C-alpha cells in the first residue's frame, strides 16, 4: 500500500465507511493524512481518582466495582451508571440513553476512562459518557489523541484508527520542501511532522509539526500565486519616453512631497519604463496624499502624449476629483473633463466626443466611463480610486478602453502587508505609510450610551460655532428585534431636539440622485449635521466637518471605523470622533481602545485581524482566499512572512527546479482554489 491507495483498503474501513470519507472529499491514504486534527485530548497522564476535581478532564485507570445498572427516569430517558475504583478512591460513571453500554463491562475488569468530571445532583463526582478502552490493549489512551473535524457518520475512534493505520501503511513519505529551504527556515522534515501532527509525542513536537504544515501550506499558496502572477505579467506595456517630466509637476506643488509619496512616484515611473503593463496598488490612509501621487502620474502620461482616465465610485467623488485636478492642471494647458451618469444627454455627448477625438487629455468619471459607448483616442493611463468598490471585471473594462494602458489603483483601506501580498497577488503594491506633516490626529473617544445626550449637546454647540458634523448608524430604519440605532429615527430625533440645526439624512436605500442631493447640501454647507449609514465611507472631502459620531460602534470593523473617521479632520480644526457603544464585552473594549490610541490604519487593521479573526475581518467582501487547512493568517503571520521569503527564493531560482513542489502548486491552481 502507498499514499495513493484508496482508504477502502485500510483495515476496518468497509464500503460504507469509505463512502462517508468520500463524501468529504477523502479518497486516498494521502487525502486522509492531510485531514489535520482540529484539536487534541491530552490523555497522556493517568490521574488517581482521589485527585480528580470538578471541571477537570482526566484519564483514570480503574476497575469496575459493579456492572452498569439501567434505570428509566422517564419513559424515554435511560440512565446507566456504574462505579469504578482505583487504589485511591471510587467514582461514578454515567451514560444517558445508551442501551448497549452495560454489555461492554465486566465486574472486576480494568479499563482506562477519559472524560470530564462533573457533580451530580446528589453532590457526588461523576464522569458522563467517558471514552474508554480495556486496560492492557489500549490504543488511544496514555498519550495525546487527535480530534478530527468529523466526516459525518464517522466516530472519532474510527477516524483515529484509520489514521494510525494510514500512517503505517503509507511508509516513508518523500520530502518535497527542498532541504536548503528547510534548513534555512528550520522547518521539520515531513515524516516527523506527519507523525506528530496526528499523534504528537508531546506538545513540543506538536508545535514543531504544526509549524511545518503551516509553512508548507502558505509556501505552496504563495508559490502558486507567484506562478499566476508571472503568467499575467506577460502583457507588454506602453513605454514612457520621458519620466523626468514629472518633476515639472511635483516641483510646482504648494507642498513638499512626503518620503512615502516620492517612493511611490519613483515606483510608478520605473513601471512605466519597464516595457510591461503597470498594475500597481497604492495603499495609504485617508489624507496620506494618494490623489497627489495619482495626479503626478497622470501628468506624466499626458506629457508623454497619452490620455488618462480616472474612475471614482460615486458621482460626488468624481466631481471632487475633477475639480481638484482641473485646478492642478490649469496652468499646464491640460484639458480635464467629467463623465458621469447624471449629466444631461447633451453634456454627455460633448464629453464622449472629446474623449474619442483626443481633445480631452484627462477624463474623470464614475461607472459611466466603462459603458460601451465610451471611446478614447489614445488612452495610456488609468486610475481607479477606492478600488475595493470596483470588481476585477470593472477594472478590466476600463483597461480595455485603451491598448494595455498602465493601471494605478488607490485604496484607503490599509491591510497588513503580508495579507496584501496574498489578496492582491496580481498587483504590485506601494504603501504610503506617512502622513503630510502638521496633521492634527483626530481625537477619538469611546463612550457609553448613557453619555448620548452630552455627546449630542457637544455636537450641537460645535455646529453653532460654524462647523459641521456626521453621525453614522449601523441601520437604515427600525427593524424587529433590534435595539441598534437606525438613521431614520435618529435623524428625526435630532432634528426635533435641535430645531436650529439643519439636519440631513442619507442612506444606501435612497436613490443615487437623492443621495447626491443630500451630499451636495452637506458639501455646500446648507446642511450642518448629516445622519447617515456607512454610505459616507468613501472619500468625500468636507474640510469644514470636524466631528464624527458613530452609533453602535462595536458593530463596525476597525478598518471601517478608521475609514469613517477619516472623513473628519481634513481642515485645520481639531477633529473629534466619538464612538458610542452600549454594553460590550472585553473584545469590544479592546477594539474601541485601539481606535482611541491609534490613528495608523495599518496598525489598526492588524489589531482588527487579531481580535476578530480573518472571517470577520474581511466581512462579506469577496476576498478570494482559499480556505486554509491549518494556517491562521493572523496567528501565523510570522510564518507567513518566512514562507513569502522562501517562495520568493524559489520563484527566483525557478520553480521548475523543484518538480515535487511544482506539482503541488499545479494541484492548487488546477483546483481553482484561488478565485480572486
Ligand atoms: P488621499 O487621497 O490619500 O486621501 P489626498 O491626496 O486627497 O489624500 O490629500 C489630502 C490633502 O493633503 C489634500 O488637500 C492634499 O493637497 C494634501 N497633501 C497631499 N500631499 C501633501 C504633502 N506632501 N504635504 C502637504 N499636504 C499634502
Ligand atoms: Mg482620496
């Protein structure tokens, strides 16, 4: 027998059991070996009965004092109990509704039992439904025992036995992580690791084994991603003759670029002369100056004789970008135009004409940019703002408006770098991790619901002194069984409580046109207080607003809170963010504290990942990550780093030099595990 033998050939596995395994995608011995335990039971130490305490999970070695006695307490409730003893004492064992258990024991015989000690109604210590084996022929006692994510219809014992056999039958496994990589990163050899991931000699060995498989899983993922990226790199790209011209723009800016901005611009310039199509993601906190970087790149593209396009997720953002870029490019004779869905037919026709003829150098718009009727004379550079709002398909459509134009994607949702490498595998990444000097960080407070009145009085006073404020709620309208704040009701309440303040309401269920109207009112200052759902998350800029109140803040991801908070503090005034939470547990408290102490989006996203785990962190957003069998993207981030380093070494040498690894990567890719 070998790794590829069907599970069916293992002793004790009949057709029926084999089918249960198959239902979970487990067919061969190899499949079985890679079914890793979800936890372990430490049955390595036998405890004297006398020393067993309530709540403990223990192994005892004891003889049967009297064979199980059955009694019905109700018609359908059978209790079987028996007493067992060792040198130190006696304890009661209990089973519920198990007709057959009494046949399994004989008076005076010795067994090993494993289970949790509880206290009966009469106050005596007992173990309910312990696992047991006959003393002397025990297989799964006296050591650390794996607990598997159970294929339905199979007991732990069946899987444990099958696994033990599989390990034996598989024989010596071939190593496929190259020795030089294993030595360099101190990764355990596969035979040791396989034995100890299933039946650890001790917890130290388990740790070493687990580390190996985490490393392996992440390494193969990373290698597969590298492969795919390599393939996608094939597109040749436009060559910009003159990249130095960019200084003509940056030197004239009213401020000195930050180091991070300069670094990013250099990376873009390098890409635009590489001969390959640029596919670059710029990640940076709100206000870190991504737009300035994009503008410089657009300037360079136009100077090189190409048109540029910039796509924003909302009408308002598109208009804001158009305004600011028009101002920036005014002195250079560059023609910036707008294209959005809400423009009149006549305006649209003019814009489409200007794009197609080449009269427009820069076209800024919404989704309207990727409609079929939009054509460009010579599109060489595209920018997608706030990329997580755009799918891969939409980006592709924008790219298709030119012949392999360079693409710059901007994101204000910082995520830990190691994760970004996986999530955005097709992209090169620039990180702007430095804010322009002189920014006053937003002061953030976390308060309890009973402070609400004071909070809103503070907001009102601030508005009366000429500023504006946002209030964000998790819900649009009242729903059953929910005591979360909803925007509709709160807007009404606030308008009633503060009749002198002009209050607006905005949420995702409104028509785009109505939303725009409200936002317009807020931008122009006609509205002073905006009650909204997270629709305001995306980069709208109202410098006069300096307070952000967030209701039921515990309901939001930290990165999202950070993003929302970035809406204020864009002017010179001290800005405040007030997080209101009702109740909340330790984790809520920690999460809110993180917001109060840090203004660093990268730090915050890392904490969020840590406190909530990857599932919640990514929320419902399609992230395209394959499900990890053993690695935890936060807990194992150190190993993740190492595996990325190792993957780079291997990719640089050429994966084809390592056939076994290449095969593993191929399997991962062909399984379409990676969606993206
Ligand atoms: P982002 O798009 O990353 O949120 P912006 O590019 O909109 O940030 O920049 C926010 C504000 O900071 C803008 O008013 C911009 O003019 C200004 N700004 C950008 N870079 C700098 C810099 N290096 N020094 C000072 N101010 C800057
Ligand atoms: Mg921006």
